[in-house]
């Protein structure tokens, strides 16, 4: 994984280059037409923005993997990586949120998987079960934590830079979801949660909870 951090995510550069070129072409044809690509350029730059975040320090802290609003918190049976009961924290991202995803804990990526699916609105309760998904499982050395990136009605592209064997720091960028989506965080049931439904969270900064001292 690249350790370089830019103010605008690299995945947005191509869009910006194309829109800049269109802006020049439209301006040469008719200066008024250049307003359209200019507005789109600003929106894409806003969407792919990568603001600096202050990552909280401390033992066993779990930070939010995404910006957005907590849609739901429930106990589920997680059989892909944790393989047992887990707490699922679902975070809804609107098109106005930062869409970069960050590692909620420090650890080693032990699991990665992709599941094709539909593109239902991410705020729908059954969207998680039917929509396209990307999974990464992180082992802290004591606990297993999983993050899923879920597409939505507008979001049609999941990007995940992390691979099995990578070591991630808490708050480190590992991917993004383009244009509106949902991110899910799966935690051990013993986790002490410090958030509730409808809370606004910031990726890498908001403390979601604390993992137990002992397993």
C-alpha cells in the first residue's frame, strides 16, 4: 500500500484531468459552456477530498472507519472472519461525506473477500445482505475486527488498497467507495460501545468503542 497522503485521493485525479480538459475545450467553443465542467470539477474535488485527521491514541481503542451517520447497531452472527457473534455498526455515507475508509484498529490484514451484488439504496435495511460488498479482516494480535464496504444506489465502485499480509495503523487509509454508500464495522461482542444510532462520526477520529483488555 502507498504511504503517500494527498489532499485529494489519487482515484479522483483522472476525473479531474478529464473535466479540466473538457473545461478548456468548452471554453474555446463558448466560454459559458465551460461553467458545466467547472462545477463538476469542484464537486469531484470536494468528493475525493482527503482531510487530515487526528488519530486518537490509547490501548484497545476502535475508531470509525468512515465519515457519516450511524444507521444501526446490532448483534449478528458473523461467519466469514470473526466466526461467531459480533456487534455490527453500520455507517451511512451521503454523497457529501468524505468517502475514504480508514482502519479502525492497528493490526495485520488476515482476510479479504469480495461479493458481487445489487445497488439498492444504502440506507435500506436489507441492502447489506444484497448489495455488492468488499470485506477486510484485521487481527490486532488479540482480537479480530472486520470492515465491509457496501455499495449503494449511487455508489457503483468499491476501491480497496489493502491486501492480505498488509499491516495497517489505526486510522490508516485502506480504500474508498465512490458516490454514496455504507460502511460496516464488525466487533467482538465484548466491545464497550461508546456511540449510538444516529450519532455522526468522523473516520479515524471518532472513538466507536474499546476492545476488552483480555480475550
